[in-house]
């Protein structure tokens, strides 16, 4: 199973398959600036990692070939790391 799959081609969606005009109109209507199509994938991966999904599971879900790419896209927010550090009671 992969996320962001096109039913028609059964391939991961790419911006070239989505009308640039439609994408820009949606961003404008939503009052979103400086946001790329690829940012959706990055946000999705980050949220999953921040919510405890194992990076190897994320690799499979996202279809990445290398774990290095998963680490790049699934970066952690500092607040997420603090929750782990706080497990040590000094």
C-alpha cells in the first residue's frame, strides 16, 4: 500500500499529472503561500514519524528505496524529541 496513488496509473502521483493551474487555484483559495506539491509528502512523512511510526514502516508506505531518503523526509520536530528525553526522571 502506498499513499498518494493515482487510480488511473497505479503510480505515485506527480505534479506533472496534476494541472498546475488547479494546484495554484487550490493554494490561492486556501490562502496558502510558498507550498509545493512535494511538501504534502514531506508533511505526511513527518507527521507519521512524530506519531511513532517506525521509519522502516514509513519506507514501505512511502515507497522509498533507501532508508536514507526516509530519514531526510521524515525529520523529527524538536518538541517530539523532548517527549523522549523527559522519560528520564533526574
